[in-house]
């Protein structure tokens, strides 16, 4: 590169919109928490009943699943359908918006599964190094 080629065109910086950051952060907090990721992955295969989701998501309490589903419903990612049977049947299903999120969430879950051993090995090496300090 010659010295005369030092001027690089740069786009002017965009004004920082603090409200945009907060809005995006709240959405990422919802879709990035571990329970939401599991629920979205499960619902990608079609509607499921509450107890079915609870059985499939190991370690989640009934209260946490209820809060997670409500949050996903509030954000427009999940619909809740109550069927007038005795006892009432309730199904949860991804909305169009939720189905749009399913693919990246599914890819993230697949990546985590495929790299689980590597991550565990890295953690073990890190812990050994830092325990010696």
C-alpha cells in the first residue's frame, strides 16, 4: 500500500439510541435465557401440552415453566389455546414470530450439543490452571 492511499472512506457514525439498546437487551434477555431456549426448541416440532413440556425440559419447576411460557406469550412468540374439555386441555404453540426465532435457536442448541465435550474439556483445563494460582 502506498502512502497516498491512507484515506479510507468511512460512513458517518449513527447517533446512539439508548432506547434501542434497552429494547434489544430486553428481547435478548427473553430469548437468551436457558428455559426459553429449551421451550422454543421443543415447540418447533408443533404444539405441546404444559405437562409434556415440563417432562421434556428436565429440571424446570412448574412455576418457572409457567413464568417462561407467560413471558414468551407476552412477547408474541407463543400462543396458548385452552380447549373446553374436562379437565381443560391447554396447548402451547409457536406463533409465526416464534417460528422465525426457532431456526436460530435450534442452531444454537445443536451447536451446544455438538460442542459440549469440547466446552467441558476447556472448563476443566481453565479450572486446573486457575486452581493452581
